[in-house]
């Protein structure tokens, strides 16, 4: 059975061992030196203790993350608006439009009936706009909420400095207000 080392791991995951691509001075290559002995490594060993004889390995990485694709939603018929007045109007529109002949081919009859009903529903109930989904968590973050949160933070800082029971009571009051939203 063959040994599996850091270079094999790098090759398996299509990684580069960076120190092998850049020319370095001899003083930069040694990660440990003591008593005339030197150690040079080409990989980073995480969670190792750094003593006075070891030189810490530091790397500056710039990794660009792929941008999330914006999810586009299709337009939808507003079926949730179907109440008594709209139901009667939709029924009237479907009846007013000539439905397909029930004696024809079954698949064609069903497709024509479905198209007719959907068209009448779009005209009666309307459609959503579709498009990209917005941030659903920001609807509550209005000016009033921001003001209360700001006051809570100010009250917390005041209480941290004074440690008085009056300031604690004020802070707890604002904390309850923030939770109430």
C-alpha cells in the first residue's frame, strides 16, 4: 500500500503547492532552524504550536465566490383572490366563452377547456408580476423599528457604564419594545 501525502492530496483536489512556484531566498524557505539543523516544508500544518524556533506560515488569499444566480419567478394567477363575487364572475366568463365540443378527441377537448379556463381566470383574478424574488426579511425594518433599536443600543451602553437599576429598567423596556416589533 502506497503512502498518501500532502502532494498526493493536492494533486487529487487540483490544488497548487504555492511555495514550489515562487523563487525564495534560503532564509525564507526554512520554517524551523536550531543548532545548525533546518526544516523546510511545502505545506501548511494547521493547529501546530508556534514556538520561538518555528516561523509561522502566513498566506494572503483572495478567493472570489461565485455570485448567486437570481431566481426568477414565473407569473402566477392570483387564485387566492377567488371569493364569492370573483367566483361568480369567473363562472359567467367561462360559460360565456364557447367551451369545446365534448364529442371530440379527449386530449384536445381537455387542453382547449384548460386554456379557456386559465384565460378567463387571468382576466378575472389577474396575475402576479413575476421577476426576481426580493429579500423577504426586510419588510419589518422600517424607520420606527430602526429608531427603537437605536434607542435600545443607547440604553444598553448607558446601563453598561452606570450599572444602575434605573438604567437597567429603561434598557429592558426598550428590549421588550424591539421584540414586540
